[in-house]
C-alpha cells in the first residue's frame, strides 16, 4: 500500500467518526446553518462632512457577515458594530448568544476594508461618526433580504461602535444618511462615549434604547451617559441605562484581562467636553477651538478587562429585552 493510500484511508475513517459523532447528538443551537458575506459600499468621511450631509468623500467598501438559522422563514437580526479594536471576542460571544436564541446576526467590520486593524491608539485616523454611516448602509442590505424581517432589526454596538449605535438613533442623522426606508426596532448600546453634544441630538427614534455601562469605566465614563439619558427621558424617549458597579470597559469580552489592565496606547476623551458648533465642526469646550486628539484633555492608556459577573448579568438582561421586543426565543 502506498503512503498516499494509507493516509487517504485514515482521513476517510476520521471523517466517518466525525459524522457518527455528529449524528449521536443535537446540532448546537448557536451554530448557524448559513453565512453570507456582503460588501458594503460606504464612505470614509470627516465628522464635519457627516454632520453637514456632505457625501463628497472618499469611497470605501467594508464588509458584513450575515449568519442565518436553518429554514426559509423571516428572522429577526441584530447588527453588531465593534469598537476601536475591530472584531474581538465580545462580538464573537454575542454572535453565539444571539444565534442560539434564534436571532440572525450581521457583523460589520468597519476597519479592515479601510486599511486598519484597529484605531484605538490612533483615533484621529477615522472620523468618530463613520461607523454610523456603515450602520445605515447595512440596513440597505438587510431591508431587502428574503430571510430577514425588516420590522425586527436591532442595533447593537460596543465602545466606538456603541457610540455609533447610540447616535444612529438621532432623527437628524437618520434623515441625512439612512436611505433604506427602514428603522431599527431597538438599540442595545454597550459602554459608549456620550461626551459629545451634537445639534438636535435630543430628538431620537421612537424605539427603545438600552445602554449598559460600568461604574469604573475610565475609557468612556458613565457620567456623561447618565446626563444624556436624563435629557432624552425628559424629551419622552424610551431609554434606560443599566450600570454595573465593578465592570471595566469591555466587561463582556471573555478574552479581556481579568483583573482589568491598562491599554498600551489607546486614546480616551474621558476628560474632554466636545460639542458641535453651528458650522458642523466639533469644538473642544475648554479651548473653544476645533477638537483634536492632540488636545490636553485626551488621555492615554485607559483600563479594559472582563467582568464575569457583569457579563452574565448583561447577557440575561439583553436576552430578556430582545425577547420582549423581537419575540425571540
């Protein structure tokens, strides 16, 4: 017998054993039956271009991965938008949780197609609002998909992606950039930066918004989010903030440091107060000049890490929320 025949026989035996093992047990609930990869035509624009509705910007193509359950019926779907570091362990975790609950997922990669692996240590390389546009462009795809229920699309974002998820609910931004004809059924937001005030950001979609944050978070502090939530509540928005007393930034990432540890060079605007002026320019309130990541208020090396207790609690909270709003399992 030749070596080639010998190893071919072993391979066939292993395949047979694998098939037998699968046949003996149920298929895991979090295993999607199908994945589809989509190119998402978008733009790479400055914050001023986004805020003024100026589409004369550099074309870009980012990607989205759609994971679908078996069958032919229409499914609810969660759009997942990552943070400054790109698609990490928290995105993979939530993809499994959601798929296991019968919710399709659409994971956007907003950095690789633009030539980055991440922008945590170079935040100025990508405008703070680019992910909002990417999110709206994902709706163009999902609204037309035969397996997706356009009335049951939920937005979930984390850190920089959480900021994008939160502000994608703003009516003004929807009118400027969302051309899909559909809106999100709800918004689930993890540890966003709420320290920037945009014009008319008190008018948001009439859909539930839920924010999950940590008390010790020194990347994106919770205090500005509390103030924004109260402002939106007074305007009649359906919004709630849940705060976990020991949860650092990124507390839902199973691969995060435990105990939490400082990043090497990530930039945080935790000490900055930023606002949009009448000319669609983001201004540092302390200097009354256009905001820059060279400003003194920018901090380096915020702490990130995993908190198992908070992660378990937020998983239960999000599952219950989606069950009530989407009719998920």
